[in-house]
């Protein structure tokens, strides 16, 4: 259980500390976060151009400048929040929350929203408009979540929140970069080694060279020497560089909102996912020592999504997973603002096409794997040992979602779907596709519910476990859990399962219980005999 605020005595003005605007650690974390965001922006650029087939001038001239504005405004806000927290708690080690385009949302809005519309209409602009409307709806839901999120955070066990965040981090954040590293392991592994040594140990590089910069330079040098990149590609990309500034695209947004009804089926549960992920990220920061006000975070994330959609970006920005990682790297209050401003300049200058030909991807993505390792470790390190099983339970739904997504993508590449192929053939191939698909729907919310149930069981608080199971039943019934879309009786099977689980736990709670005697109640002679 956690709270958003803490009561502290006022510090006399004469003894207040000065919070520095920049530290050496900020430089170290800047290179790490900047390359993290760089990877994400390169990814979303490729998704729009090569999957949705949105013209590159629209991507580089409208979408990326809109994202650039969001990065500056959002990270400036979180820098101010960090400095306010540092002054209030009289600490110089407060780390700002990182902010940028959400990795899971990139793939969701591309493959669930925009691609189906493009395939149906053949019009990438229509698909883009739908993406903008979806991002707007997400922002509204997150704003609503700002008023209920603090209450949910207070009643939810930390193991459920951090375990769910670990599940997202291990699957959607870590696995793709891990695969990209091993596609060119001769580039990626040396870079990963530098990052792990620099960020997980107290060993320093000569001259105080920032770890992120050293890793990128080494990986880029290996890539060029080994022929991974080519000069003609750089020359061709340089010809497309052009400066672009953000502009209002309300007309596109309004056009997308005119057909918003079909989008609600995915926007509502994913909006809930968005504020739950933000809630988990705030909990992760609190576990690392920095307790931010959840409502302030959700209001900023929701506003950023709405403004970004009006400017032309279908990718809602959000507080990033990874605050503990940047704190370990030495980041304090300004590293995120510097990272956001740096990426924004690249967005305005239209340099992302050029950068993709200059920097080898295997030299950039290891930073994401580092974040996955750190968040996964934190879920166990920041919760009681008793709750370890609850952490694992909270991880499992996102693993299921990731696995089912891989199957869907492989079938799509083969020109078919699970429905067309048939459940029997998938089962014959050893795949439990249907179960993975059901478990993975609403994975973030499912992880929190399962993690809470297991936590309460481990603590022998069976009545609370009953309540959590009934919440799971209700959410399944309306489609926020284990269903393809929101609706009445959306997932009756899982709803019944949670209800019967609640009934079972309720019955067990009514049975007479024998409480094992504590060590203090055992006579010394008996205790010695027991140890023997």
C-alpha cells in the first residue's frame, strides 16, 4: 500500500539546499535516455512509412515535429516536478521521470488501429486520421484516470504493480531489442557489455566518458568497419533532410473522430492500460526513492496525448518505464529535459531518416535491454520475499500477450489468421493459442488483478483476495479483461472463473484455521529439538 504524499516539516530557509540544474550524472543519463527515445522515434517512423505507407513528407514534416513539441513540453514539466520534490524533501538525488513515445502504444496503434483501416480503404491518410482520434480518446481516458488512479494505487499491492511493469518491460521493451542485438551480435554484444558494466557496477571509463556515448561510439565504429552500413544509403538519406515546424491539424483529428465508434473497443481498455502503466511507473519511482504525485503525472500524460493528436501525432507520449535505471546512471532533474530537447531538434530538422543510415540499430537497442533487466530486478528487490510468487503471477499475462502477438504476426506474414487456419491445427502444432490470446487481452489490468489476488493469498488475507477476484469477474464481464472488445457479457468464461475463484477463497476463509505457534511461544527445549 502506498500514498502519493508525505508530511514533512518545513525546512528553515537558511538551511535549504541548492538543487543543481546539471550534474555529471545527468550527462551520463542523458546519453542513455536520448538513445532510448531515438530508438523509439526511429521505430515509429519506420512503422508509419513502411507499414501504414504514410508519405514520408507527412511523417517527417508533421508527425515528428508534433512529437518534438510534446517531448520538450512534457520533459520540461517533469523537470519542474523533480525540482519541486527535491526542494520539498531537501535532497539533491531526486531523479526526474523520463517521458516520451510509449513503445507498446506504437505497435498497438499501428497494427490494431491504422493498418486494418489502411488495408480496408487503401488510404494511409484515413488510417492516420483514425490513429489521431484513437490518441485523443486515450488522452481523455487518462485524464479521467487522474481522479481515480491515486485511490487504485493506494489499495493495490506493490507486487502487483511492479510485477505488471516487469512483465511489460521483459516482453514488449526487452525481447525485440534482444532479438535485434543477436541479429548482429558482433555489434550488439560489445555495446551491451559496456552498458552493463557502466550502469550496473561502480567501474568508470577513462576520463569520465559517459557510458551511453562510449557504447554508441564503439558500436557505430564496429558497424562501419564491418560493413553493416553503407555510404550510398547515407547520401540518399541526406538529400531528404528538410526543416519542419509543428502545425495544428485539427481537421484531421475531427475527421478521425467522426468515425470514432469502432475505435472505442480498443481505446477504452488501452486508455485504462495507459493510466495503469503510469501508475506502475510512479510506484517504480517511489520504490527507487522518489515519490511523485500520481494525479499530476496522469494529468500531464492525458493532456500531452490530446495536444499531440491535435498537432498530428498518433503516438501518445507517456512517462517511460525505466526511472530506476536512469537514477542508477546518475540522472537527476535535468537529464530528461536535455534528452527531450535533443530529440526535438532532430525531429524539427528532419534528421531521422539520415540517422537511421548512420547509426547501426544493434548499437542503439541494448539500452532498452538494460532497462528491461533493471525493471525486472526491481520488481523482486523492492517487494517482500513472501510476495515473489505474486510478482511472477503479475508478469504472466504480458508474456501471454506477447506470445499471442508473435503467433498473430507470423500468421499474418503467411497471409492467414488464427481464425482462418483453425484452432485444431494450432493445437496440433503444440500451441495453446486460444488460452494465450484470452489471458493476454487486457494484460496490464490482468497482471494487476492476478498479482493482487496472489499477494492477498500469500498474506492469508483471503477476504481481500475474494474482493480482488470479484473485481476480475466484473472487469471480464464488461470486456476490460480477457476480451477482444468492450461490451456486456464480453468474456463470460473468464468472468465465471474469477467468480468461482472468489467463492472458493470465500469458503476457505470460513473454515476454522489452525495458526502455527510463533518461535516465542515454543519452549527453548522444544526449539532446540526442532532445530536438531
